[in-house]
């Protein structure tokens, strides 16, 4: 164990001039259980983070029950309910991450969300690539004769209203889904096992979480996990989550609103087009949506190659943020 005394006596010699007693083996083992080269071990820090999340989530759930007064909760999939739900979850994530940042002497920016970069060029670049990737996928399915874009389902002010509502909703989805696993958890796990092992582990968890969606299947969940791994690459090369958030938000907005196709097994009212699928599920994705199509993996490979050759240098994690006692920096 490190010495906690302020004595300037040379290492290995006690103040009386004799060698200090060796620490007991149980004490040394206990210290190694909790502390490593980077201070408190990553696993324990993640447990603290999870405990903070659990406390806040339980509080919101209890408050929700008091408000509902026994009424059954609303489970509709709409822009309004999504904004409320995702906004609350993101706020909880942000508070928990802020608490951990204060404990560790880090910033929210160290966990991938520097506010000075909010909605700058990289966000919009990610949004353009995400929407283009979805459009290429659906265009491919149309060329194969298994998908039709359909006619306009909305027009005028209604179209503009839903475009804006779904845009806001999916920006919040991008914040929540990117920061939930690729924020504090990815940074902390990186300090314990390295970036790519952490990325693989958390991308697998991201895909598995999608199995909870109605009409989702294993192929769609594998696709979601693969997107998570792609977003890890983008984070690695850009240094933050903004480009990944832009990609994520634009892809989901394109699915749910612009093209009106199922999004990870979920369909919603207020979409611009009225499309249809008429082919084998392995090609179209069926009720899962285009993420369940085998061709989605071709698009994922093309996106991986694009970002790999476009963004050449590794910028995450910030070396100044690593270690047991990182210096404090402004967000």
C-alpha cells in the first residue's frame, strides 16, 4: 500500500531508522482488489456509476407512479413520448456522469461529450453520411424489386411539423444511446481492459438491448451491435461522440419519418412516405425494418471503410484524461 504519511524519510526506512514492517498479506490483497495503476479499478467505478443511475431511475419511476395515480402507463411510440422518455434518461446519464467526473477529477468532455463541439461540423457530417447510407440501402432494395418507396403520406404544415418533432426526438435518442454505453462506461472500461476489447463488449450489449423491442430479431440485434461498433470507430478517430450522434440521429430519422419504414422493429405515426416491402425477410428485414436486411451489413462494411480511410488518427481517449489523477480541464 502507498504511504499516506507526510514524512520525508527516504523510502524503505522508518522515522526511527529501521525498516518498516511489511504490510500483512490480507491487507495487500485487499488493496489490489480495489486499486490498480489508474487508481480505483474500472469495475468498481462502473458499479458506483450504475448505483447512481439506479437511484435516480428508481426515483423517477416512483414519481411517475405518484403522478399516474394507478392509471396504466402510456406505451405509445410517438415523437412526444420519445422526447420525454429519452430526455429524462439522458438527464439521468448526464447527472451520473457529472458526479463521476467530479469524483475522478475529469470532465464530461473526457467521456466523449465536449459541449464546445456541440452541433459543429462533425455532427452534420455524421448526419449526412447516416442519411446517405440509409438511402443507399433502401435504393438497393428498390433496385432488387423488394421495396417500394410509396406515395406521400403527409404534406404542407403537417409534414413540416412531424419532420421537426421527429428530428428533435431522434437527436435525443442519439444523445441517450451514444452516451449510455459509449460515454462513461466505454471510457472507464477502456482504462481497465483497453479500448477495442471494451468496444466489442459494449457493442454486444448494445445489440442485445435491442432484443427488447417489439418485432426485433437476432439479425436486427446483430446489426444494431455492428452499428455500435462502427460508432466506436468514429469515436476513436474523432475524439468525441458528436459525429456518431449525428449519424445515429439521421439514420433513425430517415427510417421513422422520412421513409416511414420500421426502426429496429418499431413503427410510428407521422411519417412522410407510405412504403411497402414485398420480398424475402432476409432481404427486406421484414417487421424489423432495413436494419434486419442482410444488405445492411454490406452498408456497414462500406461505412467502416469510409470512416477508416477518412479519419486516420486515433484521438480517443485523451491521454491527459487517463491515470489516477488527471489534471482538471474546462469542458
